[in-house]
C-alpha cells in the first residue's frame, strides 16, 4: 500500500496512541467529577492544554479551547465572533478558496443578516492584499483566511494579512489544520484565533481546538455544563485531547518532505499536458492536472494498485461539482475534473513516489489513448 492522502487523514502516532490508551478503560473518569478517577482525567486534560499552549506559544493555557473537530472550531470562531461583536459591526471577510467549513458557516451567517465579502484569488491561489484592504469597512469585525489550502497546499501570507487586520482593528482567524509544516507560533503570527484538528497532525479523529487570545470575546455555540471555560459545553474527550497533545509534541521534517515533493513534481511534469496548480505550496500537498484524463478514473486505476490519493477535499467527497478552489483560481471545469491531489506524510519514501510516478505515467498514457 502507498498512502498519499495525508491531507485527508493521518495515521495516529504510536506515541499518541500509547498516551491515549489508559483513558479508555483505566483512568476513564469524567474530568468534571470530584473523585480520584475524575481528578486523574482532569489532570490529563489540563496537562494536555498546557502542553499545546506551549507548543503554539500561547500566553495562557486557557487560550486553548478543545472542540470535537476542526469544523466545529471554525464554526465557534466565525459564529462566536460574529455574534459577540454584533453591536460593533456585521461584516466578515474571507476568501473564495476557503474550506467548506468556513464558506458554509459564512453562508449560514448571511442568512442571519451578516454581510460577507468573498475575496477573489489569482492563478497562484492568493488574494490581492490591496483588494482585501479596500474590502475592510467600519463594520468589519473579522477576517478569516486559511493558512494552508487543503486542496492545493497554497500557503497564504498570514503575517501580512494580520498586519492589515491590526491596522484597522479587525480580528483575524486562520484555519491552520493543514499548516503542520509551517510556523505555528501564535504570538509571532499575531493571530487572534487559530483552528487545528488532531487527524491532520498524526493524532486521533474527533478532536480539534480553537486558540483564542484571552481578551477576545466569543459567544459559545454549545450550551450545557460550561466546560472549556464556558465556550464549549459537553464532557471533554479525554483520550482524544491527550492523543492530540502527544501528537503535537513530535517534530516533523518538512525539509525532507520538500525534497521528495520537488523530485516527485519534476517527474510528473515530464508527462505531457501536465501542470502543478498553485504558487508556493506546503511540502505535503501536490495538486496536479493531467489534461484530457478523468481524475476519478485515474484514481480508480491507482486504487486497484493500492495507491491511494484523492481528487480534492475528503470533506466534499461525493459532490459532483468540480473543485471550488480550482475554479476560483481560474482553472476550467474540464481541467478541474482532470486534477488529482497527492498528499505526503512523515513516512513517505522516495521509492514509493518512484512507483507512483511509474504507475501514473502508465495509466495516463492508457487513458489518453481511449
């Protein structure tokens, strides 16, 4: 098996799994209970919170809010800010290439009377910062731009966008779920809110977080027992939180992956009528168009060889429309349907990628003859 779909999900690290296991059937107490089992669970949750806060260089552990997923974190950030600052304004700015978690949340807010500006991007997948600045009004309360695109791997100039946001005293949120190989120091980045999830960093599924600067107001989405400082009610997922923290402590070699990616892309570009989409992109994502080849058919043949990749975001799998990300970048519907995403992981090898290139060349050649 050659797994090249790490942007959809990563395997759980052995260290993370080992850390999680005791909290399923040994220290299984509710972290809100006052007995010893409950206190053990609470200690594990808070220890994980401190560990993650230190990893992200947050000023206070309570700036880390645990959620059930990256999508929930995005919803909490966007809806929570929009409603908490509604008296100040009702305008949000985002980008047309955002993850559906952001776009669909913005659509939901529009139905509630909020105004949303969706910025265009160029062929490299980047918004025009001058246009972004023009879009800011006195009623703008939040800008949300993802750090690394989940389909193309395009890296956004987060610090430059944060500078613009601060200039106009607008809050800034970034979806950093795919930014595992980028700078994740929230103070150096200057962000007000940041979303991450476990399944993209070799941790478990079903766990996410929202970093929220302490002084930023936020209206909760889920009401109940006031867990997570009142921002996210519900019994905490102790094994998930512990596994997430353990996974984040392990370092990843982006330089090694970048070298593998560059070699892989050079070989793919030797195939006629092939192009890599986007400008500067993360070392773990390559988005490539094979003109004249149906991506789903190509993936089917790769799957038969136990080579696993995807045609785009797993969160929109089964949707018949071509990628909204590629269409926003000016790529035609036909070309978008001929595009495959290969996403690499910490254990991906040069030998594996050599086998993938060989298989792709054979399959593309055969399909173009049909």
